[in-house]
């Protein structure tokens, strides 16, 4: 079984290895002129997530058998003593689960796990991707020639089916770790197995070419002992197959130091795109910023100078290591790479529960984690986070990448959405918190973590300060209990209690008064409040006789008789009613509420993109020819938010008279050498498709991604005068399903003349088509079908 690639941790922090190389010097040393980045495709301009799909359990039918990747000994059930995981998945949405030897969960339920070999598991994961703006999945493929090969082969088909079902893209990401015979075997695997999957409409294409990633060339670890020559040969071989080749490269690839072997720069520069590894390289926001300034800026400049797409790795942080900072770490990483101008993002990883950097749904609290197993849940730093929190951050990060959300260093994604707290008891326990400031090691979440020994402390010497909690729903609040550590000396804090139903407009519940904390009474202060409807409770602190800062170890909030204002029901029947190149119109069935619905929020991922009072909305400012997924939530007068409606996905129209075929998926009857069908949509006038020789008829076609109005095609050959005049007999056909084609332009002789730019424009009666096919039955210049460009227009 392959050794994990992610356990290599460089010993040098960002910056130390670049003391003598400034960004200016790096740029001045580059002789090649800058080239434009690739146009948007299935990886450029998109969010890609790494997908392991490598979990198995006895009884799931997987050829490998046993508890694959769940336990060190796969023939024994996983347990605290036999485990390879450091995070626990949220198991609520899997229809088939498998019992383990872990202790019961904190809530007493049995501890079960999923199998990736179950199609329902993969479908669930790809549904989460669809709902949260994950455009493309990079399916990890380690050495398939060993005992795990048959299972990985089957997983590819399962991923393909899920991607097709949920309108996602996927591609093969080869990991060469411990694959010592990779140079020959990777070619065999591609030609005999994996290449067949590129026929799927869900297989990712960039610049019209099927995407392949090779991860691991140039890493300095003994498990990847390759020299530059064989690596370069493999890359060029895939390029000759007509593939767009991404390199998963070391962090320090450009310098050839630390995790990178020297002498590999030509190998790295041979890739169409570069994605440097970052997992375990940074643990704090400050370290991410150091990498941004000292590594990423120079990487981006190097790639831009050579026309290489830069697709950096971003990560949520190691949950087991306490790096996540309730989403702030992940958002900073995304923000840094978007402000850098990266062509796309590669998220590591979707389902990596083994190393704690997964974004897939994860156990929220110890109540849904095996008791006593020392596995951290998402609330590990005292801030309550819903299980889908890191998926929702990914959705917002994708919107920022695509320009649908303004560039912002402030995380816009709330840790929880629409989850009401318990109807009685301490309503603040474990809820999301915020503060005007906090000292190092004394975060606001300490005041709701049930540990009276931990506490929040504001910045010193600067009053007033405030602390607040989101109760998750509005309650008739009537009691407040504040605590400090029992061992502290007496002190008095001057505190005003405020409340809000929306988190924006606050009203005073109790005016400023002295809260005296006395160790003789347990350093606890209890106050009865005027019963007030509030979801957000804020404590504004104007002074403290014991320390020049606001201090709270525990805040408890109680409601009158446990009453609560219930959230509305979820909207239903969400449908797409219209679309343009820049907007999507939606309609849905109204929600109900005990006190009345006041409005609806249309969401893309976890971000609100439109707020309306009725049951229709139009979301504007979208990108043309782009797929978007929406849900709708309802709000009531108390500020409660409902659960989300069903999700719908819509692709915006292309801009007027834009080339509908540019960068789209293609297919063909045949091709020779490196002259594959992808060349007709890559925007390069000098690359071309050429069919098998002396075997007419031949055809090439493009998938426009959705059924569209088409009324004109432009066909081109290379403009070079070396391409002498020739006449090709051809027809234009269209189809909405890819199988039944109708004639758009009848077969006729079409002359390509270099004096006229070697192009032919054919207009026809507008028709609805998703697939446009050019069928060639003769060519006076060469015994094959030939096209450098197939452009499709609405008119």
C-alpha cells in the first residue's frame, strides 16, 4: 500500500531559503516573454478538490478486502489502537455504514464508518461538491499495478458515474509515490484503462484537452527517486497524447531546495500547469503570509513568464494539529491565492480523514465522535461549527476566485447556518462567538466551552471592549450568568447587556452596571433580565478593577421557561425559470412560520447572493457560460433562518456572438499522432486535428456543455502559406443528446484558401444543439479530415 505523500514536512519555514533571491531578481532573470493564461475551462477559473476515494470495509464488495485506509491492520476492525485516521466523518447522510471496534459515540450511538466502494457514498460526496461549488474532482491514482489496482479501477467508474449524475468534472491524478517502474507502466495504464474515461461528458478538459495530473516528480524523498530525464519523457508522452498535463510539484520547485531535488526545473517547466504542494508546510496565518510573500509571488511570476497556468494548493489546515482556527486559516489561504491572481485553486483534500485536512462533512462535537478516542471534532477550539462548514467556505472561496464575491481578507462564511440551539438550559454553550479584540491564547470561544478555567480576555488598556454570542435562533431571554476562574481575586467589571435579532442592530437589555466577581461566591454573577427576544447577546465592558481588559471565563444565557421562536420551514420546489449570460432567475414555494416569514435569502454555497420578500428572484452579475448551484432559505421576524431548499444548478448563456465551442469538450472518429480533436477548440490557429489517413468519412465534434441556439460555424486551417489551397467535402450536423444527429448544413465542397485566411464560414437556420459535428468525406489536399478550429456561434 502506498506511503502517504503528505507526511513529508519541510524543516525550513517560508522565507529562510530565499534570503538572496528577491522577486525583482527572479523576474529579471526570465528571458521568455509573458504569455496569456489559458481561458476558463474545467480547471482554469475553477475549484478542484483532491478526492482519495480509498476507504473500504468488509462486506462492501471491494476486491482489496478489509478495512482499507481505516486501520493499520486492514484485517482487523478499526479502533483507537488500530487506526490511520485523525478525524471522524459526519455519518448522518450515508445509507450504508459498517460497525467498528471504536467505543460508542459521545451520544451513546454505535461508531460506524462508510466505504468509498459503495456508490451511494461517492454520490453523496459529489452531491456535496455540487451544493458547495466544487467544480472538479482530481481522483487520486497510486500505483495501480499492485493489489489495490482492481479496487482503484472500479473507483474510477464510480467517480465517473457520480460526476455525470451531479454535473461535476473529474480527472485522473497519478501519484508516483513508490511507483519505481512508473515510466513504462503509467503509459500502459493510461492507454489500456484510464483514457477510455475521457469519453465521458464529465471528464475534465482544459483548452479542449483531457486533463491529467502527475503528482510527485522532483520530490526529494526516497519514495520518489526519479531522475529528470525519465520524468520529462513521461510528461512529453502525455502531451503527445493530446492531454493537458498538470504537475503536482514540490513547494520549493523553483529553487530546487528543501523538498525539491535540484536539476528538475526543465521538468517542472514542461507542464501545462503547476500545482505546488503545501500540506503541513504552514500551521498559522502568519506562516501562510510568509509563503505568500517569499514563495508564491515568485512562483506566479515564473509561471506567467512562461505561459504556465498556476493552480496552487490551498488547505483547510490540520484539524488534529489545531491549525484551523475555526475557518480563518483556510480563508486566509484562499484569499492569498486569489489576490495573487492564481488561475485556479486545488483544495487538499476533500476526504482526507487520515491526516485531518478534509473539507467533507466532519463530526461537529464529541457527541458524534467516539468517546475517549482523542479525536478532535470541529468545535475543538470552542467555536461551534456545522459539519458542512469547510464545504461552505470552499463555496465562498470559489465565488471570490470567479469574481462573484469581492476580494476580502475577512471570512464571510459563518460557522453555523440555521441550526437552532437547545430549547432549554444554557443557550450559549458551544455557540459561535466574536469579540472586539482578544489576547493571544484567550479567544472569545473560551467563554462558551464549559471549561471555567479557560477565559476570553480583550486587548489591554483600551476600553470599551465587547464580547458576543450567536444563540442560533431568537429566544425570550431573561437570565444571564457570568463566571471567572474560581481562584482569581475579586474584581468588578462595568457591563452593558445588549441584544439583537439580526446581529446588526443592537438594543440595550440592561444598562451599564457593576458586575462584582468575588471568589467567596465562586466568582459568579447572576442577573435577571427584562424578558427580551434576542438571538445575539453582546456584553459591552467599560472597565475592570482587577485588570485593564474585559475578562469572561463562562457566559450562560437562559430563556423564560425554555421558550424559543422556531425557524420557518424550508422553501420547497426551487426551480430555474430563466437565464441570460449574466443572470439566473429562480422561483420556489413559500415557507411557513409560527410568526410569519419576512423574507428569503438566495444562496450560492453558504453565501447570500440575493434577498427578497417574495418567492421569485433573479441573481445578476454572473459569468457567462458558467454553472451555478443555488438554494433558498427563509427568515422570520425574529431573525431565524430555515434549513435550505432543494439545490438547483443552472448554466448561464454565452455572451452574444461568443464562440460557444472555445475550450469545450471534443471527440472524434480518429486522429493521428498528436493531432487530437482538442486542438480545434484550443484557440491556437497552428494546432489542428487530423483524422486517420485514407479512411473517409471522418468526423470531429464539440460538446457545448448545454443545449444552445446555434446558427453559424467557422472552420479554419492553419493560416500559414505552407497550407496550400484545398477543398474538403463536409457537412455540419447537430444533436441535443449526442446520439441522434440532424443536418444543419448539407454536405458540399468547401474551399480553404490561404489568401482568404484558410477559413470557411457557414450560416444556417438557427437550431437547438448541444453537440455540433463536422463530417468530412473528402479532402483534395491530404487524404484525411483536417481542422485547426471549429467555432460555433448563435448567429
